[in-house]
């Protein structure tokens, strides 16, 4: 090391007590949130001219209204309490809103109201979100999302904490943050070429994060192939699994309303996947309800739910030999901090608004 640089660093340590490395930072993670504070504001069009949404959707309206009045404000406050000086941004993993507005103008209002609410509740931090199925559910909801969200995400990406220097134009995009690559994937309309090109351009990235509402590794829950990258198309699914493994990606996902982690390895490389849930329903337990803790347990949750293997369980079987670590907890609404440094990627998961962590996982 250059003598002058060594002397400078030594003096810095003596004066400050520690060295602050530019490559170390924190991200605050939220899973599904389903923001939907008022049925009259957001869903009036669903009831016009004698129309009425399906009973299951009406139940979701009622669930969300109570959740966002009573519980979610406490959860968001708890998330913000984990902000540190090196926190770079808040990352929400899809199903930001409930959707089902029946009107694209109202859908845009729902998206804008949600982001404004969260920005006000967590001031001073950029807020990023990836598209989920509810975010584009309803009359021209996808059009509303695609007209509004790319520009809004562009604003957030160019705030000082990230300063990505890019313009987002589509729902599949990528950006570099410090030494790491973040690839945002529209799980309903993923673009293989955007993903491959991002990996190619940023081959030197320290960690490569894939942000997607659906999953890259199949989940042990209902509709195994719904939202799974490649779905039921074996050739595409296998091709992209190889691409993801070669790049040793870390997948951050949601959708299933569960907390789960798995690590996959094959001759091409590895995939680590974390799934989190922030839908704090009234009966959500304030501790982990663990279903499975080891690789041979994969599939046990589907069997628990249905009494037998679902007809899509063959997809789980096609990955099973490569699963080296596996953890699945039912429900377990909460949030996580993700600390990123040369030493690894550490997830600390909190249930509801608990102050003490429920689980710590080293993703890499």
C-alpha cells in the first residue's frame, strides 16, 4: 500500500474509531403490501350500474381497509426505525396496491397515493417497487401502471442515495448501485433479453440481485408454476435457470404471503432466493410458523394444503436435487433489513412490528 494512503487511513481510524466503506449499505425490504385504505375512494367503479365484485375480492377490500387503518402504519413505522446512516433505499417486492379499481384514472391515483403515503412515513429514503399481479389488476390497470410507474421510479433512482443516472422506460429494467447489480423483472411479462444484457454489461458486479414478484425457484405453495419464471414452458424455464445460476444471482421475491428461503446449486452455479410477506392480517401470528427447515421437506407445504401433491409438483421435483438449503414459514407477516458488504448479504427478518428479529439468514 502507498505509504501516504496508509498513513491517511491510520489517522482516520485513530480520529474516527472506524473506517466507513463505500461498498457497505442497507436496504429495507417489504413484501406484498396491498395498499387499499378506502373502498369508496378506490373501488366505487366496481359497484356502478348494479355490478359487484366477486365475494373473495370484497373480502380483500375489507381486509385491506382494516389492515391499513390498524396494523400497517405500525409495521411501516417499525421498518423506518431500522434506518441507518448507510441505508440506501426501501425496496417493495410487488403487489404494492390492491388494484381492482375498475378505472385507470383511479388506479393511477391508488399508485400515487400509496407511494406518497410510504414516502411520508419513511422520509429521506428512495422508494422502489417491482410490478406485481395486483399492481396491474383491473380495467386498463396495466396501462395505468406503465404510464405512471416508470417515470416515478426514475425520480427515485436518481435521488442522491442511489444516483443511478438512468431513465426507466419499461417494467423490466436494471441499474447499478455501488458494486452491485439490481435487475427488476416484470414476472407476468419478463424480458429474457433485458436480463441477459444486464448480466453481460455488469459481469463484474459483486452481487447480482434479481427483483421479481414471482419466483425463479418454484415455491412450495398453491399454483406452483403461476408466476414462476418460465412457468410451464420447460425449455424457457431451464434456459433461464442456467442463466441465473451462471450469474450466481440473489432473488428477492414475494407473492405467496409467506416467509421462505432456499439455495439452489448445480454445475452452472447457484441461486439464492428469499421470499417475504408484509400482509399483516388480523390473525397473523407474531412469531414464525415454521413448516419446513431442510431440503427434503420441499413439497411438504403443498401436500399440507391439498392433502396430496398438486399436479404441478413435478416442477418442484425438477429443482429438488439442486436445493441445498430450505426454510418455509406460513404467513409470518413482517419485513426485513438487508445488509450488503464484502462480507456478504445478511437478511434480518422481523415479524409484524416486533423489535427483536425472528430470523437471520446469510444469502451470500
